[in-house]
C-alpha cells in the first residue's frame, strides 16, 4: 500500500521543500491556495519519480476541508502522515497598531484551521498503523512587533502540545520539529536586513526535517 502524506501549506517555503523531499516515499496530497506553485511542486515531484495529488484549497474553508478529508477516507482509507505548515504571517507592527483584518486572518489560519484539521485528520491517522502528525515550531511569542504572529503561533503550539500529550499512549504520534533559520519569503518579511548567505537553503533544510520524520 502506498503511503500517503497530507501536506497543508505545500506551495512554498519549508512546506514545499519537505513535500518534495518526502516523495517518492509518500504519495503527496498537497494543499495550498496558490495553483501555480502547486503545479511547480508537482513537476519537481514527478521529476524524481514521485506522485502527487493537488488540492488548491484554503485551509480556513471549513466545508472544503471536510470534503477533502472525507475524500481521503473514501479513496485511500486513511493517512500515514500529516505535515501542517500552513501559516499566516501578519505584518510586524506594535501591539496597539495591529490591524483587525490581519488579526482575524492570523487567528483563522494559525489557530482555528489547525483546531478543525486536528478534528478531521485524527480519524484518518488512526486508520493507519504508525501514522503521525508533524508541525513546525517558531517561538516568537513576546518578541517586539510580533504580537499577531507570535500570539497565534503560540496558541497553535499549545493546542498541538495538548494533542501530543493526549495521543502519547494510543496514537497518533504528534511531533514538533524546530527548523533552522532558512531563506524563505516569510523570514525575509520578518528580518529584511538579514544576510541571506548565512541562512540554510530551504531545500536543504526541508530535506533535513523530512529525514527526521
């Protein structure tokens, strides 16, 4: 039976790099909003004799996520891996100047979507022996100007750690991985003056993290 990996946030950054590294060991079910980037990922996966199914969806669309997970159950019967890298990084700003729409989007993507997906994906992982869920840590809570991202990412991690503790005895295994600083568009937004030459390449870090899985 082909192992199946659901990668939410697969179009760019570490999500795309890890999806590429996991193929062809896994059939990649790639979820992201950007169709063009998903198609480019598919080309890279096919070039290494892997296979992917593309799902150009928004993780905050509850109906779409329910339908996706129901389709996974009907077609494959379960999941071997869920890699969740979808994130919204609001612009850096003082706490008293956080834009309402940016805050609401941060909560929707970083917290609410994660909570709903745990509900929908957990039964799919339970259907496969040795299945696991993987999340990426990024502790910015309390740092200057990171109020929106830091608070919602911390809430996401608190939720994931609770799930990990609850699942320790009966599964699925829930893991949190700590990426090294990499040259991504997200990091460039957070640290615009940083010397890129000192950063690890996204592809190399994606391969390292995928190997840990």
